[in-house]
C-alpha cells in the first residue's frame, strides 16, 4: 500500500463521523463541555429600562438651569419600582439596576447633584437617555446567543444563566479506549526487565484525550500474543467506546499483531501508512460503530499523530468545527539552514523566540529522533516541511504549529 497524504488521511478519517449524543447538565456542571444545540434567550435583558448609575431620575430638560431646584418625591432601589409618573420639576432618588420611572428620561449622577432636604440642584445638565439602559439592550427574548459547537467557558455559562437557563444540552464526552502493545513495555513505576522499557505513550495520550474533552479508558499493555490483544479489544467493544487507540504493533514486523487481530475482529481498514515524519505507520479504520486509530509505538510519533489526527477526530465527535490540515499554522523566520525534504511531510521539533524587532523566529533541534520525549517537551513548535520542500536558508520563513 502506497503512502497517502495527511490531507487525504484526515478526509478518510473524518468521513461519516457523527457527533456523540446529547445530554442535559446543570450550569455548574457544564463548564468546558460543548454545546449540542443552539440556545435562545427565554427573556429580554434587561427586561425594563434601568438606571446605570446611582443618582436621580429626572427629565433632561429640567437639568439645564443649575439654580433651579427640583423636588425629590421619593426613591426607588433595584428590585423595586415607583408606581407614579414623574412630573416636570420633580426628581426621584434612584439606584443602579432600578427601573426608570414613567416620565423620567435621564439619570443625573449623584456626584453631579447637590441635595438640600427635598430640594435637588443639578450641577450638570444631562441629555435624554443619559445613563439609562433601555429594555433589551443586551438581548431580546428568542434571540439565539449560544450556537451548537460552542465550548462552554465562564462567559458562556454566565450568559446562559442570564438567559434564564438552569441547564444546557451538551455533547457526551467520547470514550477513548487506549491499548499499548509490546513485550518490551512495562507500566511507569514498575521495574523493567533487562530487555524492556517504560511505556509512556498511554499516559500522554490519556491526558491529550482529556484535554480534547474525551474520557480515556485504559486497557493497559497487551503482550505480543493475539489472544491477549483480542481480549482487550473486546473490552473496548463491550464498553461501547467511541474510539479505540492502539499504541504500537501496527507496522509490518513479525511481532506487529494489532492490524491482524483487529482484522480478525471485523475491522474495516480505512488507511494505513502516511507520507509524514514522524508517524508513517499510522492506521485508521472502524470496528462496527467504534473508530480505530493505530498510532505508532515511538512516543514522539504517537503524540504528534494524536495532535494531527486524534484531536480533529474528537473535535468532530463533539460537534466542534474541525480545523483544516493547515489551520493553526503560522510562520516564523528560520535561524538555521534546513536541507531539502523527501516525499514525506516533516514535523521538526523546534524552539521559538523573537528577534530585536519583535519578529517570531524558530530554530529546529539538531536531533529529531522519534523516541526523544525530552526534546519534544522542550519544543515550542513543530516546523512543517511539505513533501519535496527545497532547502531553506536561515532568514527564510517557514510554517509551523505552535505547541505552547
């Protein structure tokens, strides 16, 4: 099977992916979730014309003569109203948020008023509408203010509360089953044998899933035995996971068993092997309704592929807009030369800085081995080199994906 482009791989992966089901959550539990449908205001805000200041409700025309005393006929606070109608030459003590009484057309700030008993002297003239928030200034009943696919942060939840919604319809979090594979792997904290290494991919992928709004389901490490891999795959199926992510074992070696096992379970292979580096042996398919994503075993390859493929997959399942393959790419100036590229799209770990003029600059690391997690952790960005890109010299612009 020939290598396919990243763009084609994304198209195939995301084709026919449906959003997860909707569930209703109280506002206090809906933070960081994704809205499942449009939400409209159930009321107008503010529902009445309200004072924006502490001061006096007046007729604007009565404030032009600072020597003319207005008669204060009462007061109104937030949560209360004044039953009468303000007449010429009258004023009403008013507080922020209180309904503007009938007859008044402006608010005089208390700092610009002098009070002598029931007599009020205006030290500033005001115009009609001054410091009055008209009814519906913020929004109108029936107005759609929150759109499906919106992430719910503190601003959105505050708005939903003002719209008088006590709960919101959100997308259920996709469940992502994560299975590492290989006789050479042991869990962090265990003592590896003489020919073993610590498995770290599953930890990073699980955290990535959580950051994307999903729920990781840990299936542990399966040794290179078909029956062990099969048993764990069945766990994911029985749990009705939305996605199965396998780590390692999807290549072409004699001990790479993942693809064969999944095929025996009925997986429909979508694609395998992508023209990218790191991450060429990436596999995708479907096992019934469960999407399957086979990530490479090398830790950097695994995490880069998660960024490029697992993230967009979860975005689409959550009803979020899915970025294009080149979305999020920015440009920076190289501080070192780069050789010409081959047929695979490269993602080079790099640092970012700014020059004396404030321009963004980037320097690729000298080593790019896909097993080096320490370097990935130090990287600020991934320089994106398209297939067959010509050599680039220091001072030229290159595209990159920021990591932080």
